[in-house]
C-alpha cells in the first residue's frame, strides 16, 4: 500500500436538495411515505414542486454530505459524482469545492438536468425525500478515476448508487480498484427501501468481501436481514466478519466486528429541526475518526457529534466548522 | 376609488439570495463594506462566488420579501418584477406564487441571468450584500400592468429600483397610475448608499407628492437629510407632510405625520442570526396592518413581530406563518 493523498474518497449521487416545510396533511394528499426516499421522474418532480411551498436550496447527496462533513473535521477528501453543466450543477460544484473537497468529475453537457431532491420536512423534524436522479444516471465507470481511487485510504460508496443503472458499474469498479491497491471499501445502505430493492446484491457485495465497513441505521439493518428483532439483525451483521456500524437515532450507535461490540450514546441536542443528513454526518464523523487513527469508540463519538450538529438546522451540510465543535467538546 | 382586488402590489427587483456564513477577515480581504448593499457585475459575481463558502439559496428581493411577508399575514398581494426564464428565475417564481402572491410579469427570454445577491453573514448576524442585477435591468414600463396597479389599495416601491435605468420609468408609471386611480403609493428608501446615489430624486418624489408613505431606517433617514442627528432628521421628515415610518433596529420604530408621533418598541428575540430582510419584513407587517384597518401603533407592532421572526434565521423570507404568530401574540 502506497502513501495516500486522501483519507476518504466518496462516490455517490450528486444532488441538490430543495427543502420545504410542510405538514402531514400535505404528505397524505400527495401520497408520500413519510420518512422515506422515493425516486420520481421529471414530470412528477415538476408537479410536486408546483404543489409544495417555498424552497431553500442547499447541496446534498448522501455520500457528498458525508465527504463534506469529513472535510469539515479536517479529513483529506475527494468526491466522484455526476452533475450537468447547468445552474444547479454549478452550485453543487461550488459548494463541495469551497470546503476543500477535490471534485473533478466532468459534468454532463447533455441529457437530464442536475439531480434534485425535494425534501419535505414536517414539524416533528422528519424528512420525506423525493429524488429526481437526472444527470446522476450518466455516471459511468469512465468517471471513476483509478488513480484517485488508489490515492485514498478508504473509498466510501452509497447504496443509492444502485438506482441509476450505469452507476452500479462505477461502484463495482471503484471497489475493485481500491482493493487491488490495498485500500478499504465502505458502504452505506442508504435507506430501508433501497435495501428492499437491492437486498440480494448488497448481501452479495458483503459476502464476496467487496465491503470492509458497512454503515446502516437500524431500519436498514432490519430490512437487510428481514427481521424485526434488533439483536437478531446485529448478530447476523457480526457474522459477516466486517466492521458493522449501526445507528439508532436517539439511542446512539453500535459498532460490531466478529470479536468486539462498542456502543456509543447519541450526542445531546437542544432542538430537532430536520433529520436530513443525520446518517450521512454520522458516517462523516466515524470516517474522519478512522482517518485520525481513532478507535471505534472515538469514531462513534465524532459521528454522534457531527450528526447532532446537522439535525439542529435545515439541510444536510454542516453549518459550522465541525473541527471547532470537536475541539470545543474535547474530542480532538 | 373602485373596489380593490389587492391590498398591496409590490414593484421591485426580483432577486434570489445566495447566503453564506463568513467572517470579518473575508469581508476585509474582499474589500466589502460590512452591512451595505453593493452592486457588482457578472465577472465580479463569479469571482466573489468562487471565493465564498457554501451557499444556501433562498428567494429574496426587498419589495418581494415585503410582499411575501404581507401575504403570510393574510394580505391580498401581487408583485411585479423581472426574472429570466432560467433555473433561478423559475425558483423565484415558484417561491413567490407558492405563498399566494399573484406574480405574472413575463420572464425575459434573452439577456442577463436572473438577479442574484451574494449575502455574506458574519457571526454577529450582520449581512453584507453583493447584488448582480441581471434580468432586473430589463424591467420596463411595459411590465407595469395598469389594471393591476389600479386594483391595489397601495402600490409599494423599493428605492433599489432606481439602480436599473429602465426600472425607474416603471416605478414612475406605477406611481402615476396608482394616484390617478385614487390609490396610495409607498416607498422604501432601501439602503443608505442607495439614498446617497439618488437623494435629490427621492426628495423630489416626496416633495412632488408622488409618495404617500415613506419607509426608512435611521441610517437611510440620516442619509436623506444629510444629518447625523436623529431628531433633526425626524423633524425634516415630519415637515414633508406624508406618513413617515422609521425603523431603529433594537430601538423599535417611530411613525410620524405632521400632527402625530407614535413610537413602538422592537419585538423581543431569542437570538439574532441574520438581519437580512429586517426592514423588508417590518414594512410587510406595517402594510398588512394598514390593510386590516389598524392604527399606526397596531401597524408598528405587526411590523416589529414580522421583523423579529425573520432575523432569527437565515434568509429574508418568513419560515413560519406570520398570521399564526400574530394570533399567538394577540395581534390579530
């Protein structure tokens, strides 16, 4: 394994979030499953956008949020994802680069617009996501710069990449290149519905040793192992003999390997505003912790801190320096 | 005076804000005058955007913010302003219509992009604005729908309209049509630098009776009458024999006519986050109060309430229903 230029390289859907406050009646009227992520086509996107209230636009995308969070904690980061050369794509590119992330994937000149996610936030802080994948569908293995993959200690992949057909191949290429270079591969399961769509493929990735570190929340873990019992699911995860990191909202997180189990509590918050990005930022903190050589407990604490910051405001990108926050809290 | 379909028609620059947190060092490095509004060209916009941090995009524009705030307080509202038919223009249009404002100005098909304001917010909550006027420069008297003007009790104009050359003519047309129909005309002075640019013209508008209600903050009032003494400036305003409404940040507001003076305190806040839109939303509350037939004290209280809401979060559009807030506070 040669020296690395990056701690973490993220590969994911490059999405800009349009966030609107709403209520449960609106979700019912529009037949939206609260708390989930639904894929919608362009016509539905326009219709839903027309129906919803005023929007606040902030860059998003699951793995992109994670990479930005890790950068905010001082990690050396890069990202691969596909935007179109349009206004929204320009904003995504600006936002991720402006926090120090290396991002050089060529934007699509033609085809669908940069991906947008209409994020509807109810007064309880729960978010319901409606994603138009747009230009993300044009991410292909050619976009995976092999030198960049080899240059990163960990390549971090989102399960949502299974949705755009060609992106799956990009995902597989990145994982293969990373392993050939002696690097580690991390995957987040993204969403329980995503797990329902691709359960066998995700289990295959794990069991064929393509994945070294798996991030999941408890709903995703239950979906993966098709059980409603947490201990059963956790035990199944332990048997995979990888590093499994499971988040449980206010109940904190558990990291398991075949030999070890480490539980870390959630970080206290003043007020839950918007859960968007909670899992993404937990992963950011955990991965940044690994980059600093921390043990699983230290990593879990950084994850909890980053998640706590992001759920106390709208949007899935940190509003303040997570490094300063970590210093204040004595975690750095 | 015939029946009105609208309480307030706003005429202003149609702008989308890109808000970024920054620090005083950045303002110094970029030679930006803290707290002001600076006009910048497209090249400078791109350069400043590249240099600044990640942005949150929210519709803005001074008169547009006021109209949206008044709509949130239940007023019947319409807006005239120029966007381009681009992604940003589409977002502006969606956001203002989605809160019930009638907005039908034809978007420009050609020429510069929809206006953007790069809003830099320092930790003290002060905002420094850098505006690329873009498509606003294409607002002309042809965009002023005379029937719409006649249909509104009050036409509300922003001083910033003096910046794009053709918009000034649109402004004058709207004021003339309104008065010919027996309606009232309100003007906000917008910004003390704007007053410096157009002092004689603004004083001319007031003294030639084109304006019935004038909104200003104390800095703008000092600039208008070129005095550093508040009482001197207020006395000069009183002598104009119009309704003068002056805001003084945490010290509340004063409404003066030739005969009367009414001071109203500011509304208490928990935490100042971003002053963007404070004056716009004060005007929103005041005008919505007039529409409800309130006296100047009632109007000032509604203005204070609306301003207090908007300065406690990022962006110049209300995040919650101001009508509900007014009901909770016993103002409705």
